[in-house]
C-alpha cells in the first residue's frame, strides 16, 4: 500500500461523497463535538450534504447526537459527537522472541495488550500464536463486529498484496504467508515492515506529527529505516527501500546475517551493543537496558562500549543526512528510552568534522512512542484505510 495520509483523487460523484464523508469523520475526530452548521462552514460542504452524511454516520454508530448547542437565534442546533470506541483495530508486532497483540480504538489508544514469548520461531508457530492472541483479544473485549482489520508489523521485506513476509534475515524466516489469517478471521489483513510501521506511527501520532520529510531509524535486533518524503512513504521499486541496516560502514568488517560484511547493524543494533559488552566484560547480559544502566553508573567497560557504539551509530546517521537532508531523523526502539544519557553526545559526534551541517541544522529526535511505535503503526493501517484519518490524542 502506498500510504498518503488523507489525500485522494476525486474522480466522480460517489468519490466526492466518500471524500466528504472521510473529511467529516476526520474533522469530528479532531474537534469531538460540532453542529452540522459548524461542519458545513469549516469544510465548505452544503448543509443538506452534511445532514445526509451525518445521518449515515449515526446509523453506522460512529457519531451520536449529544444535546443542543446554544442558539445563535432561531432553533437550537443539535451537537454531533464523535465516538472513538465505535470501531477498533488490532495491531501485531512480531519480535525475535515474542509476539505482541494490541487492540486500539479510533484514537489509537491501547485498550488491550497481550504478549506471548516464543522459544522457536517457525511459520506454524508464528501463525498459531498470532491466531490465538487475536482470538483472545476479540473474545475478552467482545469486539468482533466492530473490528476494521488487523495490521502486522514484521521484521523484513514484506509483500502486502500477496500477504507475505518474504525475507527476514535476522529471523531466518522466508516466504511466510499470512493469507490464512484472512480466511480465518474474515477481516482485512495488512502487512507492513516494522520500520515503515514505526515511521507511520511517528508521522501520524508521535513527535514528528505533520512533518513531511523524516527518516525513522528502527533499532531492534537489526536496523531498519522508514522513509517519508513529502508525506509519502517511499518504499522503492520492489518495496526493498529502507534496508539501511545493511549499508556498509566498514569494508571487510564484521560478518552480517545477510552474508555481507561491515553492515551498519553489525555495529549499531541492540544485538551489536550486547555482543560487544558481553565479549569485553565476560558477562551474559541479554538486554540493552542493563548496559545503559551500567553506563549511567559509570561502569568502565559499559562507558567504553557505549561510546564506541555511539560512534558507529553516528557513522550511519551521517550518511542518511547526506542522502536525504530530512526535517528530522527519529531514532526508535529500546534505546530511545535512554536518550537522556546520550542524545547530546550523539549530536556532537555527528557534527564532528562535518563541513555540511552545523549545530541547529540537524534535528535528531528519539521516539516518544518507544516500544509501542511499530505496533501502533500496524494498528493504524486498518483505520487509515477505512477512514483516512488518525486521531492525535493518544495516551
Ligand atoms: Zn547485512
């Protein structure tokens, strides 16, 4: 899918009506309560058309009448109220050793959150756990009739039309088909690469809301990139764009799972950081949080390893700046929780010996959606596809 926010091509009258309907829902989702006259004035749509569309929306349960507004002379007008819990969406996040499922409403508020840890990752295991989690969410919240669809955030190259995860080098998974979910749940299924899903969430809900040019760097087991140019998510000819984790930063460097050497993610992913620390300290730490805690406590090896890690992270970011010159670069993933300790240092390294950029030119932000960004992006896709809007009030 080529996601373009809420713009659409108007071709004939039914398209105009659909477009007006989407504009009215979007406006109501932002303003929450409006009279028909307010809607008509704000969107420049005639009162009879607004009345027809609002009637349809009421029948569909998306809005309700909420009492009378003060009169400006004449009859008191009825207030129309948006109902964020009138529809729901399900987001799935496939991680290296877990599958997470969330239920969100039209405000992208997480209403149900379930995680299942995985020991073995195989096609059958992945599909059966996803099915079980979704079934549990649907049964516990009794939302079957109000679901718009299921969005999946996946760690690799995704074919949205064929509903396939084609390649996931860090998971040793290939050609997993998710078509079965469609027949099982009889709901629209949407697949998205995890970095694209994260970029979508940041651009619609997060700190980069309404920015037209941004590069989202998803740092997990590997590194992926979501590229938004002039409000369009750029995916490339075969949807393979954004594999920024496999940019070479050291010729003949560390061995990568993709078969090449010196890829950025072998130096700047979570796995790279954990591996360097464990090798130097002889520890068996499994989580980046622990290393960053030790870094804060000025543990000598942690400081050495994290400083080296930041140098490597900066190396890739510099290349991205040179290529894209974006409004913002957003760093997502677990390390974004610890930005307080290294954000300044990282900016300094990026600007060191950099003739093209100076302070103030480079905006590097850390995701505030944190670990939720990929999964929120996934659950947004069914909402965007149905109504073309996303609400801004999250959490
Ligand atoms: Zn690689």
